[in-house]
C-alpha cells in the first residue's frame, strides 16, 4: 500500500516544492512550484496566498508530490501539466508529441497572410503533432478546409481532441501517412492552397547538445532530421509541386543556419522558389514561405 504523505499546509507544501525543484536544478523553481501546486491542488494562486495555513487534502498532496517528482527528473513542465499555450489557445500535450514553441506561431502568421484573400482554401498540415498549426490556421481562416497528416495515430487522436476543444473539427480531415504521400493522386493534384510544416530539423551535431528536458523526453521522431537536419524537408520539397495550386505556398519552420540548405534543396528540385523569409525574436531566419516556380 502506498505511503501517504504527512499532513501539510499550503505554505509547507509550497516550501517543499521549491526545495525539490531547486535541488533538481530547475530554473525559476518558485514560479514552477506555484504552477504545479495550482494544477495539482485544483486551486488558484490567490487561494495559495490567502489560505496559506489550510491543511492540504492528502490525496491532492500525494498527487502534487508525484508531479513535482516528475519535473525533478527534468521532464518538461508542459508534459507534467498536460498543456501548452499557442496562438492564444491552450493545447493538450503529452509525451509522444512535440511541445509547441512560440517561434512556430510565425508559421501560422505567414500562412494566413499568404491566403487572406483566397476564399475557401484547402490547407494541409504535414506532421501535425498536437495539431497546433492546423487548428490555429483553421481558427484564423474559418472558411478553410484543413487536411491534417501524421504518421502517428496517437498524435492524430490528440490533434483531433484539441480540434474539438477549440471548435474547428468540423472542417478538418484526418489522414494517417508519411508526408504528402497520401495526397499524391489526381484527386488533389494542383488543388492545395497552402501547406504548413514544422518537420524535424535537428542535425546530429545539434542533437548531441540538446538539454535533457528536450533530448530525454520529447520524441526523437519529431526532432531529429538526419545528419544535417534537412532529410525530411528534401523529401517534402520533391512532393509539393504535385499538389499545390500555381498560386499556392509552402510555409516551413527551419533551424538556425539552415537557409543555405533551403536554397540548395530548392535548386535541386527546380519547381519551387523562396518567396519570403521571417526572422524570429532573436533575429534568426526561422520561417520560409516557398511558392511554385512558374517561369
């Protein structure tokens, strides 16, 4: 039988939480302790402050200590709490899907800008993971039909759950498959308005340097892109021209220093051109919009 923790007040549990996270080397231990206590105890921060001496329910205390123990192993906070904000929406996340990053919001902004004047566009999200790109695009362009593709059935199920949570599932289509392969048919040839993709782009050298929060917990399949990080994008570029409309666009997220890889891949394919490059908040070229070459 599991041993129950000793009875503690909110303030005592908070002090213990900070100590646990600090010993584990977690930056901003106090802030994360508050977040975990709010989630684990089902209380607000105001409750923690104004009812500091109230004794915590032992089941809630046990559950919260288990959450703290997970974070102390350097498991990402987003997995511990089960959510991550993206484009003003809260997305469910779990081990097995990539945690959405703030810089990826630029993909959504660029995609929406590319098709703002196009009625009823057909959009494809390749490698959807949590569904953050597809759902954010669908929320920003309500008349769009969004096809969501992923190799992982578990990821598709999570993305579908997130789509239901945000009320956009009615005009989304779910496809299990590898990159654009499921769409390479006459039915979709030349009919896709926009493709969005945040494919794995971490190189072998970068993989070795990743912090444990990422390397040991987030799925390698969603991060590692081959020796130079660009293997999947090369394959995607070769497929794009079969499905995009002549005015369509492919919007991708890339890693630091990968613009030359984009340029080389575009040159090799011969059917695409770089239309725009967006920098992230650190001045790193992060998002690239490509269009079919028409000349």
